[in-house]
C-alpha cells in the first residue's frame, strides 16, 4: 500500500476493497468467489462485484458498505 501523504483523503470502502483484491493477487472472479463463500443466496453477482471497482463518477458505480469492507478485510487478510 502507498504511504499516505498529508492532505490525501482517506480511502473509501470501494478504494480499500480494490487495494485488498490487488494485494491478494487474485483476479476479480477469484476474489468474488472467495468473498461469496458462506453467503448462499445473498452472494453477489459478477456484475454487481465489478460495480464496486468502477470510478465513483461512473453510472455503474455502487458504494461498498462498511460492513462488507469488514468482511473483505477478514477474508483477504488470511491465506486460503
């Protein structure tokens, strides 16, 4: 992760998800499969997952909720 410069805004949950997935070395599809484990029918589709990674000004952008980020940090912090 890049060191934080003074004046840089804190990363959004979407930014942090992007950082976690990049650091994991997984593809988005692999990361989605890992994230969805145990969610059953509440799991995310690939289309929705990709919407978490697009720019905020894109019409496809979906905000990644803080509770989902907490789950992602647990999942991608541990080797599998």
